[in-house]
């Protein structure tokens, strides 16, 4: 199927909320790695600065921040992906620690999978990762890990962290990956995997059956599911762009340009959507989080 160039799709009217996000006192900026919205509308920003996790209200007011000594010292350097689970748990992927953690919203450690205590995982290891990248949940609370940079697979666990299965492997064929960088599920429990270096998105059911492969969308770095509109949002860190996708992989529109000014994006690494349709973007090189709202 021939895919028209992205510029042929409609440009969407989104504008930044300039000055959004009250940062904690003494915050030293670091790479913005991930963003997620909780069930109360709070916005969580996972970064490699002096406060690796910051929670904002939707208007940008600071709710809380976790300094390095409140979680683990490895989080600052290892921060990568995150998600909010169905029960409100905060799931953090510490890539360089080869670990995935679940915390309460107050910062109490509830669960760890992988980590330095485990041997560095191969593609067949049930509980050990190799540079994991992302995390997501289905409607039953099962956990899916994008594993990731060193491995090339998706690993499924139940809500208690018990291994269920995995699928994938290195390559370019359907069901294989080259840097599986993120995962997200829609309301029907279809799983969308960001196969970044292969410049595509692959779609699976929760048992790992491959349903579709989408090419020609640019270079996907991450995805967010918009439950209100039943669409996906994709960030392209190469182009500095955010695209709106239908659930059959059609580009419905896009916005953004590469740069460091307010409203521009440079190496946008993660996005999230709140219940009002506002979009939040975490950028690595610019070391920030931005909020975008419709401009019409």
C-alpha cells in the first residue's frame, strides 16, 4: 500500500500552554523521558534531573516530587518509560538497571521485576531484562514490558508480577523487533508496539498474535491511547512531530516542528493524553515537559 507523505495529511491546530508546569525548588533539569496521566487527572513526569519523578495537576501546579533519595539512586540515570496501572500504581522502567518498579502514588515500593539482583536477561529469560524501554497494562491488570534495546521482545506478567509469556525476537519480519521502544493498549485490549528502528508499529492481541504492521508513518518513538476519541497519538522524535492515528493505522493529522522554542519539539520521547484531550510531551534533549491544547 502506498502511503502519502506526512505533509499531505492535515496539520492540526494545537498550541503550547506556555509556562505550564511548576517545578520543585532546586530542580536541576535533566532529560525528559516519560509522561503519564493518572486516574484523577494528575500528570507525572519521569526525568533524569534532580527530582526523577514530578507530579503536576492539570493546570501545572506542583503536587509532589520525588528526589533521588526517595526512590533509588539509579533512577536518575536509568529513567526511561512509565505508566499508571488500573489500580493507580505508578510503574517506572529503569532501563540501565534492567528493572521495572511499581510504586504507590505516595512513593512506597510495591513490586520490582528484574534489576541488578537478576542476571542480565536474554530473550528467553522470564524475569530478567536487557535494557527495557516501556510498560503498559490491559483491562485485567496484566503488565506488558517492551524489552527493549538489548533484547527484542514483549514480556507479559499478571498483576502480581508473575511471568505469563513473551514473544518477539530480533529482525525485520512480522512479529520481530529492532528496539521495541514502547507499548500501549486500547479499550479493546489490542496491543500496539513501537518498533522504532524498523520505523513501524506492530499490532498484537494479548496472547501475542500479530494482527497488523503499519509502515510509512515516520519514525515512531512512542504512543499514547486517547480513550475519549478512540485514537492513538504518536510522537516522532526524529521529526519533532506528533501525529494522530486511527486504530487501523491511518494518519489523521499532525502538529509540531523540530526545535527548542515553546511549542517546538526536539527528540520528543514520550506523550500522554488527559481526559480533556490535552497532550503532554516529554523531550530528551530539551529536558522538559510541554502541554498542548487545541488552538481553534
